[in-house]
C-alpha cells in the first residue's frame, strides 16, 4: 500500500548519521577510480589536481551548507536553482544531480564486482554488481533510520580499514617511486586529471537529499558536512600519496581494485592478510553504493513531487515511509549503466553531472543573496563572496577541462540535457511557477 506524495518523510537523522551518510557516499572514491588520474597525469600532476579540487570542495561545502540549511528540501540543488532561477534552472540542476548520483551507483557496483572477482575469480563481475544493487534497494526501502544506522556501522568499518591500509603500506613508501616520471604529460595532464580528483569527494553533497529527514536540520546539517569533509580530506591525501610510493605507480593506474593490488605487492598476493584486506575492502564500496542509492532516490522523489518526473515516483511507502518507486526507478537506470560502458566513462559522466550541479548551486547562492536578502540563513557561507566565487571558478575550469578531454562523453551529457529541456518547454511546464508549498506537496494538476 502506498501513501500520497504529500505524506511527509520521517525526521530521524542526527549528526552522526549525516557524517556516516556523507563519508559513506564518498569513501569508495578512496578505494578506486582516483587512480585512473595517474594514467593521464602522473603522481605529482595528480597531486596538484587533487589539491586544487580539495580547495574547490572546501569552499563549495561551506557555501552549499548555507543553501542546505536555508532550504532543507530533498531536491537539493534542484530546489535551490528553482527558487533562485526558475523552472528551467531547476530542471538543469535536477538533471545534473540525477546524472551525478544515478551513474555513481553503477560505477561503484562494478568496482564491487571487480573486488569480489579479485578475491574469487569464479564470481562474474556484472552479475555480482547487479545483486549488490538489488540488495541495497531493498535495504533503503526498509526505512531511512535503519538505512542510516547501517551507514554508521559500515562507514566506521571503511574508515578503519583505510587507516589500517595506510599503516600497512607506509613502511614500504619510497619517495623515489613516487617521484619517478611525476608529470609525464605536463600541465595538460593536470587538467585531464581533474575529473578523477573530483571522484575523491564526489557525492558529499548528497547529504542535502536527506535534509527533510534530519532532526533540527539548521543545526545538525553543518555539523555533519564539516566533520565529513575533514575526514575525507585526510583519507584522500593519505591513501593517494602512500599508494604512489610503494611500487611503479603505472602498475596501479588502470585497475578497478588498486588497494588490494597494492597490499598484494607489499605483503604478497598469496598472503592471507591480502585476502582479508580485500574482503574488508568491500566495506567502503558497500557504504558508497548504499549512500548513492539513497541520495539518487531522494532526488527522483523530489523532482517527481514537483512535477518534473512522473508523479507516481513520488509515492511514499505507507509502512516504511520511504520513496519505494523512486528507489526502483534508480535501480533500473543503474542496471542499464552497468552493462553499457567502461568504469572510466561512467565516472566522467557522473563527475560532469556533479560539476554542472556545483555551478548551478553557486549561481543560486549569489542570486538568492540578492533576490531574498531576508531569507533565514542559519549557516552563512564564510568569507562571502570569496568562498562561493572560488568554488564557482574552479568548477568552471573543471567543466571546460572535462569537455576538452572527453568530447564524446560530454556530447552525450549535453545532448541529453537539450532533449530534456525541449520536452519540458513543449509540455509548457516552464510557464508554471510553484510555491514552496506546492514544491513540497506534489500538486494534483501534475
């Protein structure tokens, strides 16, 4: 049995849940994906790219938190851009956010399958990726508090494992390995590596998607964001630098399971510890898959509730108070992506969606500061306008770099956006301006 879309989500999440969801959303970026940046930039080139992206995320999150606490809406950037720019602005931000999270899930699922295949070669990658998707869709349907409690547990295990990993490999770090052929493609490589550096932090903004399920959101959301960002910066830099110094980094630059391979180099691939590490390495990937499925479902729910997607996707399960059809719809997209394209292409598409969403969010912040100066802002962006302007500028650089080095993938993204905008305008929805109440209640005329 389902309830009407107007039924409310439950406010049950606390700062520890937000920390776990935020870190869990991102932590798979420490396990795989980032190492593909070495292939296009080398170790030092990628380090430079990562430091630039770290600055972008620090300034972005402090600015984005202003929006999240001022407008605690499950649609995240979609809701902010709608309020600041209007229906088409909301559509662009919503489309970008959907691409961000819907394609992060299959990339993580494929890596999960690759980890299992590394451990047990008889297990096929694609089938296990599909099974993980199904399992976490069912878990997320069962209830957000249960889902968040699982996030806390699995994220703590994932963080502990990365700390253990750094402890094991650090005695084997050699600066000569790290500095060998450090920038084989020069400064062009730094720009080419930007999307893979983004992968270290991509999806932290997903906490905004559960804003309607947070107790005292205006106080607790900043705590969750800031503690999560500090955790992720430390883990990203530690894992990247230490891994680059244990062997010839080129051996690890094109794998979907770089950390188990690195442990195998240090301890020997036949070592029992290598198998154990690879097994618990699944925790980080599981945490992120779980988190991205949660975040993408809330984005689908919010856009359906506001009439941007079929209204039925905004139905809330009467028993569990979760958007079950939104979760199923996200799963269908994830299944299709798993079987269509390489991990690198999926990552670039997901990052492209994230960058466009960041641009729309920062533009929305500037517009809302002028348009609604009296809007309650429990958390104001520090050093305004420097922080949001910095995030906006670096995001713009990333966008141009991604397009330049990934022309075909970018064409797919922007062609999809163009088609969506044309359909939206032909249906006349760009002429309808929703009030805050209608944004939250899925009006009948949709």
